């Protein structure tokens, strides 16, 4: 079962705890209440479908790594809160989410229920961002990938609106990123073809060849999809990690050619 089929289960929420776990528990409870009211709980348990604004499909529960649950749920919740910033959710944003994070049609209701629960909640986004910052403390690549995911969703309609940019910058600060680090992610997503290769490696232009090589190798180790999955990234997000690796490698290739490095 995929991560999307697992996170709606109440047990996943209990294992996670905190504001993310509480929201998962509420979303799961609402599903059970609706199914009881319709007399269709047993049907759903046996593979029946639920129809919602995000599509048709059945629910699912199961054991999952709390860090994987946190990563996936955190992206959904922060994306939902971001949708409140610009006032609405577009079909482009939903389709981008489905493509980027390998959400199958029958899994969209699980994602949609959590998204809608987060969007309608009066709670701010800061407690969720802080929980992710604590869960992935010391794992900057993981936190950066959550930020990357939010950028992709925000850009799905073709533009990054000022309110969305301010929202993303504040999340980056909660995650512990300096403004220069946010600007690197921002540039990599807005104008990847015009990126400063040194900025993408995180080094100044006057850095030595040895320092550049060390920084590049460190980024490759930290951002390799297998490394990220071992640290808690769900496999459904591997496309995101692969795209980021491609950007790092492209930056390194440009630097290598400029300096005639082998």
C-alpha cells in the first residue's frame, strides 16, 4: 500500500502525534462519521468507493513510518494552507500534485480529505511547519525538499504570487534556512536555466576547486533519492528528489567546464 493509502488511518496519526497527527485523526474520524451516516462503512471496508471533490476511491489504513507520514502529510497540509493565501485551489495545482507525487486516481480521496481538513481549519500553518522542523532537525535536505514540493505546487498555475512567496519564505525561516538559502531554492524553481551554478552548490565564486568538489559531493550524498527515502521521504516523492539531483549535477557540470576541472 502506498503512503497515501496509509496516512488517512487513525493509527498513522496516533503514531505521528503533534498537530499533524491531530489533523490526520480528525480527517479519519470525519470519514468514519460520514460512512456511518450513509450506512456504507462496511462497504468501504470491503473496497467500496467514496466520492469527493478530488475524485473517487477507497480508503486505506496500515502501518507506516511516522517520518514518512510526517513528510507526506506536511506537504499536503502546508499546500492547503498556501491555497488559503491566494484564495483558491486550481485544477492545475491538483493535477501538478498528482503528477509530481505519484498519486493514483483511487488515492486522491485520501489526499483530498486531508487537504480539505487543513484548508478549512482555523489553525495557522506555523505549528505544522514547526513540527516538521523538529522531526527533521539536522536533515536539511529533507526540509528543503518539502519547500521544493511547495514551490512546485505554487507554480502549477504558471506564476508565484507575492503572497505565496512571502508564505514560502516564512516557512523557510521556520525550517531554519537563511534568506540566501531560500533564494537559491527560489531561483532553482523559478528560473532553473538561469541559475547561478555556484549558488546551487552553495559556495562562493572564489571558492577553491577542492572546496567546490567537497561541497558538490556532500550535496550528492545528502540528496540522493535512496538516502532521502532511508531518512523518511516516501517513495512517491522520488521524482522531486531526482529533479533536484539533476539541477545539482547541471550546476556542477557548468562549474567544471568553466574551471576546466576533470
